């Protein structure tokens, strides 16, 4: 019996020693990092915009690490790759970043470029990692049965332009019949995306539409604004980006076109656009899917926590709370929430794969109650996705520049879903036919 007890004691000690050796390995596994790829741009004609957007994105990732220790104990890590808003460089960055983590493959790609998104939509599908296009990108990817790994989240260009039309109609007794609207746009995939929706709205609303393109990068618009003066439209819907925006505002002032008759897209409605334009910007309006300012609790807390720790990403701290900074935070909020949703299904405290993240982005239910818990009340609209709807919202607000800051002048406005979503379906069906894809909703 004594020998048996001694043997049992030896076994117990051995098991204890093995457990002690294994414990650090378990901790190490639990603390593995969720790598987030950032194919960003901070130089070039659109660099100022990218600095604010990606600065906000990185600051929120840092905030989650500092405030919560990551997502259920999984720290967030990231690496940027400079694309210069160039399609070829965007593809190069994708190929480099996806290899940085065999587990996540980059978690989710935010290129903030419609052109780069088009170049990546097939690649990300083949690699089974989400391509997230918040407020840009290939809009027929709303149909998840054809584009399972592409997510034009929050609001698409078509739904945005439809909401702008609805806003303008509300200023004219509910109808734009007989009115003339000029669509002045960046001559790229970004600028061309809304045209099919705007033409459908013009036909439905019986208003005259004049389309005027502007060549990249948009710092030459003299001929376009002379034509606008000749056309004498009731409104200009403006789809600009970067230096094109301030140039347009100054040109509008020069030809005497009222800025409060101009409504820009959300990529033509930031402080980077209005401040350089000076007095020419006053009264100008734009759509937005996120609000500006530090009045949103999470933005003020980021300023306190992240910059207080000396880990802020913005060189100019005064830009914290700007439109594009807050938009970057919004994109990061949605990404981190998708990681939480994925972990809730596939295992808390684990690194999520690209496929796990695909399921999460397709099953988001970011309610106002959850936004309140995150300190993001009013920062962005509620988002509820499904296989049939990778957009998840379709709402915007209209804001107006008062000479010093953006002021929200509308509630959330939803575009005409009954008119616009069938356009997405038709485009997606055509893409599926050309590629030989059988539209299917992926199972969990």
C-alpha cells in the first residue's frame, strides 16, 4: 500500500509539472493576436483624406487594446501598406499583407478606394477573406449570394444619391418634376457608380439630369463650371474627391453658383474639403454616414485614453473628431464588432479566420442599444446584414458647412430601396452569368 501511495504521489507530481509546463503555452495561445491588414494611403493627391480616415481606424484598434485588452483577450495587431490610391499598388499591398497571418489573412480589407476594391473582389473571394467597402466600392455586392466575401456596408453610392434626391425633393414640396440637376463627378469608377441610380431617379421623378465628368485629380474644372453656368441648374449633385472638392467650391463661387444649392457625396464633405476653400465653402451641403465632432463619447474617450497614453496616430491631434477621422473610427468599430460576433460563434478568445469573419459580417446586428454601449450613439446608423443585404442600412444624414464646422441639417434619410435594390440584383445577376456563378447563400 505504501509503495502504491508513493507511486500515486509521483504520478500526481508529474501531472502537476506537466500542467505547469503547459500553462504558459495555453496563455500564449489565448493571447495570440488578431492581425488586421490596412492597405492605406497617406501620400498623393488624396493623402490628406487617408491620413484622417486611417488615423481614426488605427486609434480605435489601439483604444480597444488599451481599454479592454483586445477582444476577449485577443490583442489586435495591424500593419499598413501604402497604396497611394493606385489600383496596381493596392493589389500589391493585398498580396503582401494577406501572408502576414495564416490564421486571419488580414481579417478584413478596407481599401477606401472603389478602383482597388474592384481589383480585389475576385481575389478576396478566392482567398476567403472579407473585402469591406464602407460607403464605396462595388455596390452590386449588396447581393451576398453572388458576392459572399464583399460587403458594401452602411450605405452604397446608389442609395446615397437616392437619399440626396429625396432630401432635395423635400425642399421642393416633395417633387423635383421639371427641375434641372447637374451631376458633376470624378471620372472614375467612384464617380460612375451612382449614375444608373441617378438616371432611374430622374426618370421616376421627372427631372432633367445633366452629367458632367471631371478628369482625375480634378484641379482643372474651368470648362465644367462654365457649362454649369450655361445650364443654370436648380441643384448640383457633386461626386468629388480630394483636391477636386475645394477646387469645385472655389469655381462655384467664381461663376456665382450658390453653394447651398450644391450637395456633395460623403467623400466630398470633410474639413479637408471645406477649410482650404475658405469663404467659398460656406453654405455647402453634403451627405454623410457618420457625424463629426467630439460630442460622441467614444471619440472623446479615444482622445483621452489613446492620446493620453502617447499612442495617438494623428500628427495633428486637432483632427480628432473631424468627419474623416470619425469615419475611420466608425469603420474600425464595425470591424471589431464583427470580430466579437465571430468569436461568439466560433470561440471566444480565439483568432478568427477570414471565413469566420465572412459569417460575422453577414450576420451583423449593430443596434442603437449596442452603439450606446460602445459610446457610439449617433456616430453611424444601425446595421443589420444578411445574405440578401450586405449593405445593412442605406441611410445618410445631410450636413452643412457653416463656415467653421459641419452642422447636421437632417435626420437619417433612407434611399428608395424599392427602386435601387432591384438595380443591384440585376447587376449582380449579370455578373454571375458572365462568371458562371450559381448564386447561393453560404451556410454557417
